[in-house]
C-alpha cells in the first residue's frame, strides 16, 4: 500500500503557486483495508475515503471504461492491482497527471512537467473524449492560467467531441458549476474563447456565441464587435475582484443585441427588453442561482438608464431604485452599479474616463432613503401610503438636484 499526492497540488507546487487542496491516491489497497485503518468511506461512484484525522480525501487507484453518454457514463474499476500510471492515464490534462511520493519524488509518466514549461494544455490520452466535462474544465483552466495555450491536437479532439454531441448531454447543474468557477478566475474571457474555438459555446450558450460579429455604433463602442465588448466587460469585472453575480451580469447585459435584425445594425434600439428575455431563458436552461439571475435581469434592463442617470427626472430615479429593490437590498444595488460601470469600462479608451453615474445614483439613493417613510405613513390614508412615500422620496431627490 503506497500513497501519492496527485493532480492540482503537484501542478501548483511546480508552478510556484500556493497549494490549497491536496488529493491523494492509494495504490495496492482494498476498501476493507482502508476501513480497517480508520478511513471513512464517502465515495458513491468509486472508492473515496476521508483520513481519520486530517479528513483529506484519499481515492483508491482506479481505471474507467466508457459505458454510456455524458460524464456519468462510466464503469469504474478499483483494485489493488491498478497501478499509479494506470490511474494517472485516465486524467484530463498532462499537467494534472503527475504525482509525488512520500519522499517528494515526482512521477510524471505523461510529460506534464514538459507541458508546464511549454505552457500547454494537452490531453493525456484519447480517454479525454469520453467525458465532456473535460471541455469545460480545460476552458476554466484557460481563464486561470492566462499564458497557457491549447495544444492543436487537443483542440481538434474537443471539436470532434462537440460534433459527436457529447456536450449536448451535459446536465445544466454541472455546466453552471464549471462556468461559475471560470467566471471567478483571473481572465474569464479566455474560458469563453476556448469554448468558442471548439464549437462548444454555440451549443451551451448560443445567446453569447451569437454576439460575436454583431456590430455596435463606433462612436460609443470603439471595439465595435458586441462579443468582444462583452468579453472586455467581464474581464474588467474580474480585474476588480467583483462577486460572481456581478461577473455574470457583466457577461449577460447585452444579450438582446444578438437578436437585432442585421438590417438595423449597428443600432440596437430596445435591446434592453430583449436582453431581459434572453437572460431569463439562459438562466432557466442552465439553472442559474437566483442571486445571479436577479442581478443579471436588473442590469440587462437598466444599464442604459444608469449611463444617463444625471438626465433622469427625480421620479424616474426613484422608479429605478424601486425596480432594483435598492431600499430593501442596498448591497445588491451596490453590485448593480458595479456591473453597470463594468459595461462602461469595457471599451477601449474608457478605462480611465470619468464616469460619475454610480456616485450620483448612490447619493440620490442616500437622499431618498433618508426620507422617514414611517412618518409619511402615519400622516397618510393606508391605501395611499405607497404613493405618498414615493412622492416624498422624489421630492427629496428633486430638492437635492437643485443644490448640485
């Protein structure tokens, strides 16, 4: 019985990155032996155990055989005679198929260290094609390791997988899990580029894929291409360290431009309402969590109003604040403004340009929130309270605007 550290921990140590999680593979043991040593079994699909003291995960060395469609269609074989090299051969990329023994010696049967030096994502074997989740994982790694590139033979294999319909059977929850993790990496646009290069983006997120090649007015969008703009926006959100809901809203704020008839290009009048509809459809299909969905809908609907905030009447400002639920959820209002600023900044030359709208709306919100709604309610008939509070807030904002 021998134990090895495998996968990402080995990769990150070689890259000089902090090692957060350590995965272990045990060779030459049976489940019964692991239990006898005090390990707690937790694996459903294959034998995984928790260490009795550290609670780290230890998996028995195993091989897999494709037995059906999708990422769950596998028959797993775990036995004492499975070697470390056999276990590593079923992993996705060579840079994730390395191991270390107890003395710190590197075991690298598939050239992972070489590909790390070359900054290359390369599949270990043809078994890569058996699990469509690996396309998403590679794309996520592209967003994390921003100076790596995909090996040509690996890209070709991914294209074959897409053509064979493998990504079409991915369950929505798993798609969202990988995309959400990729959005939280350093440069999310690289994830979507990797998916687009192999054709998977069109199958998984056609609403995003169709934005590429759609022009916008150059006066407001020097980058012109809507797809490029959205990638700049989501990368700006990542560079600011913003939350997942903000990054998702940045990604989806302009989906309506993908359905503008070409004869109307480069203008996209009314794209906000279309964007809301497309955001809702995407979120339903991929099972996007409510916090991400709700912020994305708000940003898709009202980012244009934020950009022209100083032109809005006081009553319109209050309507905007109510639509985004600012009075009950001020933190989400902050995230809403962050996502709108990402839209503004995601254009060449706009990175340092003055953008007073968020501060202006935040001040207007403070003025409106300072209105004593309880006092207004006590002086108003019950069926008129909502309207009276609205008028009082609008009047306060109007008075504040006169002081500017």
